[in-house]
C-alpha cells in the first residue's frame, strides 16, 4: 500500500516554492494505479486525517460495507438539481424539445406532489401511494413511471445509484381503458374531406401518414418528383425517430404536387405550409363541413392524427404485408402498426370470411385447379390429400416444382416464373 501526503513544489523566479494546499498519493492493495487527490486543506494534521478517512472509506467500499463516494454524493444532492442535470444531458444528446419538456414537467410534478427533497425519499412505496390517488388515464400514469425509471437508469449508468427500483414495478393495465381511441375515415368520408379548401394537406396526410410536426417542417425540396419512383425525404432532425427514411409517393399525390410545382408554388427553399397545420378547432370545422362525425357509435374519435390511422388502415385493406406496412408507417414495433394504428372496423372481415372455401364440399379435386383457379392447400380446403405420383405435372418431371406453380396464364404480367405479383398500390381517392 502507498499512502502519503505532500505539497507540490514548482520554481518561481528561480526559487522552489511549495503549494499551500496538501495533496495525497494513494494506492491500496489490489489497485492498479496510484491515485493523486487533492485534500483541499492547508493544515498538515487535517490533511493527514483526511487521508486516513479516505483509506478507511475505500477499504469499506471494497468489501461492500460502504457505498461508493459517487453514490453518497448523489444521495446528498437536492433532487431538483439531479433532475436539472438529467434534463441538460437529454438536450446535449439531441433529444427532441417536446420529449425534454415532457420529462422535465413530469419529474418536477412528481417531486412537488410526492414532496421529495432528496434521492433517499424516492422509493417505490411513495410512488405507488401517489399513483393510487391519480385520476388520469392509465397511459399517462405509465408515462410518469417511465420518466422516473429513465432517471434512475441514467444515474445507474454513471454509477451514482446501485440499482433502478422502478424496473420491477408493474405498469397499469391500459387495455380497454384508453381515453382517446381514433378511427380511420372510410372512402366516402375521405372524398368529402378532399372536396374542402385544404385538399393538399389532407391528401398528403392520408397518402403518407406524416405527423403534424413533420408536415410543418416540410419544404418543397423534400419532395423528389422528377425520378422514376417519386419519394419524400425529411431531414432526421424533423422526424420522430431521428432517422432519414425516404418513402414513396402515391401517383395521386404526385400529380397534385406537380401542379403546384408547375405553378411556382412548390419552391425547394420554401415551406409547403408556411402557416403550419391548422389548430384542431379549424380541423373540426373541416370535418363537420364534410359531414364526418367526430365520434362514432363505438366512441372512437377523428382528429388530424386520425388521418395517420386512415393511411395505415388503407395499407391493410390493400393487402400490404405487415412488414411492409410497418416500414411505410415508420414504426419500430409491428404491434403498434397492427393494433394501435389499424382500425379493425374498416377491414373487410365479412368479405374475407365469405371467400373462404366450403369445408363440406368434397367434390372439388386438385386436378380441377386449372388456369385461373387459386392453388389452395388440401389442409385448408378440407380435401383428401392426393399422392404426388398421381398429380398432373409430376409424371416423369421435375418434382421440385409442379406445373401449377411453374406455368401460369398470368406470365404475361412479368412475374418471376409466371407467378403474378399482386398489385398493392392504393386506388386514388377521387374528388
């Protein structure tokens, strides 16, 4: 072990001068490097006592009898000061202003209403008592828990707390308790809405799923129309997930944008909507003028964000695969696309059920599945399995590809090996 105090010396005007403040060099058994620390005192006896205290504390830390110094300092700091440091770090990391504002607002409210002064008082029990008294929506309550847990995760990564006690607290069940449930517009409602004064805005929202803030940040140069496959691309700083994600444009929307560009109203450096998306008060007026009920019999509502639900629901109705729908919606979780942003009432469930083949029809034979007939598995149709050796196209032929798959009357459509590629483009919304 190495442990001693000293006063640094340096030459000034040719003379060796000692510093007024004592320092210590310390290396305990098991340490790799010698540490040089300031004792912040000018008295020698005080400096020696501080060195002894430091040795004692570090020996206790090494065997778990004492929390590390960083954790002790954190627990002694005012909680509001820690929250301020956390919020400042979120800003430095480039988090969106809205996210930073919500985190700061929610943490300060918890401090105020739970009467927390320091980190020692922030316990799961005190939070649970606060949660039991709240009347807000379950989703909102879970968001308060999430920001509190994120604060402790941030402190733990800096070794300022030993654990995050809020990771093990169960969240409030939100199923069936959502305060706001949005619905998608049907085709008739969409046509009536596009007949109003803000056609471009609503057409853009229903054909791209862009959010309010993203639309407000759109410039004319973000639309790339003069390419084989026109697309839009917003800078990452304006997108919710902070990723540049080019997405294709629907021909109906391309035509509308081309008309604006020809008229000189879509300049690359100008905002597409200089005044931004109107407030909900104006949006509701447009819905009422289009005779669109603001709430349906299920209690589901329409607002501007419901146009994003409309876009994603139309993707599902067009037969787009879940993976493609997730990409076009720019979601990172498919459950968000399939459950939250898909209006089940708009899906053609009845037609799908009617189109299922009958189970009891035993007269259908595999050999009748000729040109233009769908290739359906016998398991699905409830049919008796036919031996491969007796199936048409498998006699003295390649057994890896039956003629039903290899040859198709749809080959003129350019599909690979004669398999037709389904058309998944949207039908335009006529005005």
